[in-house]
C-alpha cells in the first residue's frame, strides 16, 4: 500500500505495547472513531494507529442528542463490524453508560463480553471514581487492556450541564490531574484527555508514563483523536474549536444524491450501457 504523506507509518500491527514505544520515541499516535466495516477498512488503509468504536455512535449513527442511551449490545455490534474491516490498527470499544459504573464485578463481566464477542484490542471507560478504578484493576489483572478518559466525559453531560471545557479553574484542573494519575496507577495503557486546557494536558502528558490521546486538549498530547464524521465535514451542525475540517463531504454527498434523483426522474438513469439485454 502507498501511504501518501505518512512517512512515519510502519505497517506492523498496533498493540498497547506499540503505543508505549511510540510515546517513548516521541512519535504521535493517530486515532479516529469508526463504527462500521467500510470506514474501518479505509481507516486501515490510511495508516491510522487506533480506531475507537465510540459511544458517539449514538450521535453519529443513531441521531441521539447524547451518548447515554447507547447499549452494550449496540457497542458490541458495531465493534464486530470494525474488527472485520481493519487489521492493523488497535481497535478499542467504548463501554457505554451504566455498563461499568454499578460495580466492579458487573464492569468486569461486561468488558469480558466485549472482548470475547468482538475480538477488539481493549475497552475504554470514562471517569475515575473508586468503583471505576476497582473495575480497571480487575480488568487489567485479568488481561483486559483498558483506556481511561478524563476531562469532559460525555456520559456525565447531565451532571456537568454543558459541553464546555473542563479544568479551567485550578481546583478542577487538580482533580483532573489526580484522576489521570490514579488511572495510570490502576493500570490503564493510555488515557483520553477531552476538552481541557493545553497547559494542563501538557502537564499530564509529561508526568504520566502512559500515552495521552487528546481531543480538544491542545498539541502536547502523545496523540490526537477526532470523530471521523466531524473531520470529514459530514456533520454540519457541530463546529467546536478543536475540529479541523479536512473535507466537506456533506455537500459532496448531497449534490450526488440530488444528481441521482434528477437523472432518475428525467429518465437519464439507467442508460443503455447500464442495462442488461
């Protein structure tokens, strides 16, 4: 495969250990979300290092206002599709709301089900409460790789009341820093830092030995992740500061659909060469 513009890409399977090596070497980790086999295949061919089957599928695929209604079965369904589509990237599945917050035992069971039924490379949990830390310890001790997530945690949107950046005041910044450190101590292999000040993300990244993956957390993280529909310009009603549009596919697809509809109505499709005789 020809990976244009990916001079630092290496065609070896990405593992949690490989991410650690990349942090030590100062090589940035490239991550995007994915929810189906077709997009997973394209992500694989592009040289992406990590695919997150995020509960953002609730917003992107299901048209929900929040991620909270997404179920464990839905995450498993989409993760299985992504695993079938991509071979090289590390594939991580989000654990949805209330699949890990009730008890460490229930969280462990649900994480095991995700791993067993999908074949993914690990799971991601939001937050760092004591129950979550207990769950992470049990998972990692049993061989389930876990990615953490601090800062803005979308599953807690009703607690926060908005999607504003977190950690701007010193007290909250210290809380986020402690959460990240506690997650590392509990055994996570990496941590997502979402929508926090760049200087806080820099401090966390320089302190932790595990990789940090930023989304709206500035340039100092060990890697970056975006929701793929955002960076492709497929979502037009969501424009946070941290999203860079690498394409405007909403307009491209809309125009193609309109042209198809016009051709059908005007009897220009199908033509003779597109028919069987």
